[in-house]
C-alpha cells in the first residue's frame, strides 16, 4: 500500500498494461519525450521505448484513426486526446467509426482502443479546454465510457479498459491529477460497469462522477454533521455500461435520489439515470429526483466565475437540505 | 484527359510488355467480373431489389483490378462507399457483395452494413468507409500494426478525388510519411466530387498528385483506365512499402460512366464528355491489349461467359436468400456479441 497521485496512477496503470501485453501501444501529442502536458505519462517513453510510446503531430483524426486501424488488426492501442474538448475535431472516430465497427461488419471486426482524455474544469482554462464531455460520449451506442475519481480507480479501470474488446473513452479529470489516494501494491484490475458505494447512508442517494465525487462526499459529511441527513454517496465511475443495480438498489433503500453533474444541464448523464429511476423505481421514491449540475452555459476562465458555475459542497448541501426539508 | 505520364520517382519502372499472359488474363477477368456485377447491381435497382443507396464503379474497374492482382493474400484493403469493385477485386464472392446490396442474410455482413460498408476480413477487405477521409487515417493504423509487429503485409487505401480536400486526407498523409508506414494511398480521380467538377473546388489541377510534394512524396499520376499501368504502378508501390520504403500516393485518372449514386442522372456533365471517355473504357482498352499480346477471342469469350455465369448464379442465390432473422438487430453492438449497456 502506498499513497499515489491520480497523475502517477495514470503512469502506473499504463505501465502495468504495457508490461503485461506487448500489443499495448501508446500514442498522442507530447506524450512520449515530454511526458504529457499534464505530466501523466512521464517515464513511459524511457521505460517502453520509442516503438511503443509515440509522439504524434497535432492530428487528432490521425491519432484516433491510427489507433482504430491498429486495434482492428491486432494491437491494443491507448490514444491520448490531450483535452476532451478536442473530441469535437475528431468526433467522426468517436461517434461514427470506432463504436459502429463491430455492428456494421456483423462482428467481423472489433475495436479495442482506449481513448484517454483530460476532461473537466477547475483549472481556469476557459470554455474550450474545460468542458465535461462525458455526456457527449454517453449517447453513442457501441462506445464505453469511464470516468474515475481516485488513483486506485484510475489503475483498475484503465486495466479493465485496456483489456476490454470495445472502444472505451477514459475521462481523466484535470483537476484531480494532483489529488492523492491509497493504492495497493501489485497488479490492480477492476471491472467496467460497476458503481462504488463510497459512503453508506439511509436518507438519500447522491450520485457523482469524477471531480464531483470528492465534493459529494464533502457535502455528505456536512449534511450529517449540520442537518442530520444521512446521505449515501455512489461514485458512478462507468456511464456505459451503467450499474443500474447498485443505483436502483440504493434508491430502494433511501427513497431519495440526487445527481451531482459537472456537465452542463441539458442531457447531462444524470438525466438518463433520473429517467431510469422514474421508470423503474418510482414507487421507491419519497420525493422528486433532483439534478445538481453546472448551468447551461459555456465555462468562463475567471476563477471566481468558474467556481460559481460548478457544483460544490455548499451548493450540494443547500439544494439537498431545501428539497429534503421542503 | 487521361494521361500516362509519371513524374518524379516513377513507380512503373518495369516495362508493361512482360506482364505475362496469366496475369493479363487475371486483370481482364477481374475487370469484366466487376463490370458485370456492377451492371447487375444497376439492373437490380431498377427492379427495386436493391434498397438504400449504391455507388457504382462502372468505368473505374481498372484501378481495383490492377491493385487486386498486384496485392497478395494478407494485404489489407480499405475502401470507400464506392467499394464494390475493390471488394470483389480481393476475391470476395459476388453472392456476398450482391447479397449485401440487396440487404439479404447471405450478404457479407448479413445486411447490417449495406452497400457503403462492404467488409470481408477473410479477403483482407477491412471495411468500406462512408465518411470521407476517415479511412485514410484508419489505414495508417493498419500499416502501423504491420510495422510494429514486423508483419509483411501492406495496406492499400482507395478513395476519390473529393477526399483530397478534407482535413483527414492531409493528417493521414503527413502521419504516414513521418512514421514511414507501409501504406499506399490510391486516389481515383473520376473528375467529379459527387456532382461538382473537382477542378472547380480544388486549388491544384491534380488533387492528389499535386499535393504529394507537400508531404515529401513523389508525384505519381497515371492512366487509371489502363489496367497494365495500374498493375505495374501498384506492384512498385507495394514492393516499396513491403521493403520498408514507406508510403506512396498515387493518382489514377479515370471516369465513372454513371452518376455519383443511384439518385444521380449525372446531367451536369458537358455534352460529349461521357462519349469521349467511353472511347477510353478500360475494358475496351484491355480487350485490344489482349489481342496485341496474342490472346485469342476464344479465351476472351470464355472469360466473359464465366463472368456472366457467376453473376447469374449470384443473382439467383440472392433472390432466393431470406433477410436476416430479427435477433440480428441487437447483435454485435459490443464485442461480446450483445448490446447490453446496463445491468
């Protein structure tokens, strides 16, 4: 057991998989010699060499296309999309090419690619380098979508993603890279499609993802301490596949459901879960399902405005208290 | 107009005279089979037996045939939505191709992909791609895998003139060159980007060849209606790629006899243009070529008859084939064969 940063967990995760399987290769902009703009791939080039860890030009279509072509003919590439906002310049591969390959070819081909990408706000980069695009990717049949919140989950879910035979987009949160957590020694392998109950509670269920997870946990402590509300906090971790059993099981226990989402409001991931809960857990609910999200705005660069936009612990507490006591 | 000139480092260093009878017969046979199959596809449209869209290669058969003969088993093809010809040229069965166009259970993908996505992995056809430009990047990945694993196969990527104006074309070319990938980019310049003359929307006269210099590649511009020229050029580019010499970009001048797709009567073409190109029909050219090299009319007739026999046999099989069972709707969304996105 050792304390590891989220950033170093990325390095350890990729190392673990590259050591295990020679067919795992890694490419992206500035990922090799420079070690990545977020320093989340430092040392990989030195360890695994220039054949397996490759710098690319600023060519997001070529990066994802090359990853796909290599995957469908036998390799297991990890491709870095430096900022998730850049998905918009190569969305053809994310939406049209990779996820439809198995279906359109009647299973003749598969596409075991992991797209790692720096997602989310909190680092004052403004509207085109701060977005939470997990909901863009959740809507595509054939694509799997993961967003870890802790170092140990980075390793376990990355390992699961690399070993998965489908394309997986792996949203790393930029504001979490410096955060630390306990990580066991040895190989770590987790399962996609599994949510994690991080705090057990009986009064309400709070679903969160990535950066919103520590904020939801902080809110839950305040709810218990200051308001006598015992919240259950679930890290959804994987949007596709979605662990509805864990989520609906918790709703059956608590009778209240809140989502805390960094994505802008319209069609955020919580909307789909709210719909599922309304369909399948309506009679378990003791009150309305409430989504706590970033407002439907582009993100500002100014720190005080960005902080105002994203859900934080006081806002989560305030909303839940008003709804629960309303 | 069609030109046989090759600039820069000529890809066709060997004389066409020594191609040999057996290879020539293969080149002819493939062109005729593609022509007959495409004509049949057109007829089946008119009978409303082919639904959706379809993009025929009538008039462009020499490119697919030249590469098909030059490629070896194990080599990989990446095609566009106008990909029936290139799929057949790798040995994929007519029944599978026509069955897919007719969206029947005997189609290459059992009707799940349709005419724009023909794929036959066992024949090295790694898919037909319908979003312009993407498959040039994907072809780079296939070639990267070969380079990484030390596999000796090469990847050939076919596309149209219109593709040269999308960003992915330029990303892929640069990428293939800097990584020295064993990939060959084959531009079929049929003069029209869908309904618009390619010259009206392109900064250079030859949309692929004139861009080669930007990526440090030799300018290769060939007569895409002469199967011998295509074959020799393909052979040289494939050998170069297989030997670690990196990518090639080849522009083949050709012409499609029909419209862009089934919906297009091609009325935008100036009067006389089609007729001029019909004089340079690749099959007409090749029949003369065969005669020049002493191949008898009986041999040619036998190939023609066998091709029509295959077309009739495939047509009958497709007409008799059912559509796929309904459970195919949700099959293979994910690699485990299923479609479950939740538990």
